């Protein structure tokens, strides 16, 4: 018997407890007949002042991931979406594939990660997308993992800007003006596309606006991840207002 509200799909969504951007952005993009069921990775809003404290935060995320994952599976979702990104880029392409295998083994349903979503989204725009500008909320140790992942996927990272946000919760406090300036900062040196990672940066709206003016793909990770989840599950709805990825691909 089909779920009465999620008759097209029930998506289980994982995000850290400090994250206040994934849920509203996913909900704003949600097509009719798809429902979201959130499970939180419980972590403290600890201060992040450098690489050491960033790594401590990452340990907290890793420890909380599978308990939250197993919790959301109790509602029998049709598909699971990871609304967290740093861990999906860790240890490059090999590390991303290892995490995917571990999640698939537990889930028994499809699982979408931000790293795969970004790569798939860039491929959707064609072979001419090679040179990237990247924005993160991370400290340098996190930036290096993102750089490694995209390089191993065959892209050239021309510019990378880490905003060095001071706690996981404060990532969501970055203003639209700050995000606009970050886009302009990495849009130098014949960049083919701009990619933002870090799911608590509320970038979806700004990315769509910037894409229109810059006339090139500007991918917010929440948009890319949600697009990938829909398409992987077989939902092909064109959703307007969030950039060309959801509207045209």
C-alpha cells in the first residue's frame, strides 16, 4: 500500500543537527507527491578555529552518521539523500566510493551523496565543463579534500575559496552578499563552472541568480544533490526557479 502523502516517493534525508539550510531548501524544491523525512546527526555546535578543531568536528559527524542513517530507515524510505557533504569528499574519489558502498550495504535502497551529485551535475552540462571555481565553508584541511576529489574526477580546480566558518551552525549565517562576493572571487581565469559545497551554506537561490548573470553553470550542492536524488529515483519533473540544472536537465 502506497504512503498517502508520499505516493510518488518518500525520501529519507540526513543532515547534521546544526544544519538549518538543507531542510528548507529541499522543501522549496520538492515536487508534488514527494515527501521528506529527516533524521539528524547529533553533533555539538563546537567552535572551529583551524584544521585541528575542524577534524574534531568531522569525527563527530562520522560517529553520528550511521545511527542517524539507521533511524531514518525505520520509516521505510524509498530513497535516502545525504544532506551533508564534507565526509562524501573525504579521501578523494576512492574514499567517496568506499562510503557509498558502506551506505548501500545498510540501506538496501538507493542512497545519494553530494560528491556524486556534483560530479553528475557537472557532466550533465557536457564535456566542455573542465575548469572549476569552488566555494566551501571549510578550513584548509577540508578544502584540500574537496580539491582532491574534483581533481581525481578529471576537473581542473582553478580557484578555491574556503570561508573558514567558525562553527557548523554559523555556516548558515553567511549572508547572500557574502555568497555573491565569493562567486565573483572564484569566477576568474576562464572558469567553466562554479561549484559550492557545504550543505549548510544557503546558496541555492544565490546560485540560480548568479548563473543567469554569468551565463555559466553555478551549482549549489543542495540543488545538485536534490536534482540527483530525483533523477536517480526516476522523477524527471522540471522544477523552475532554482537554476538550469533542475529546470533543464
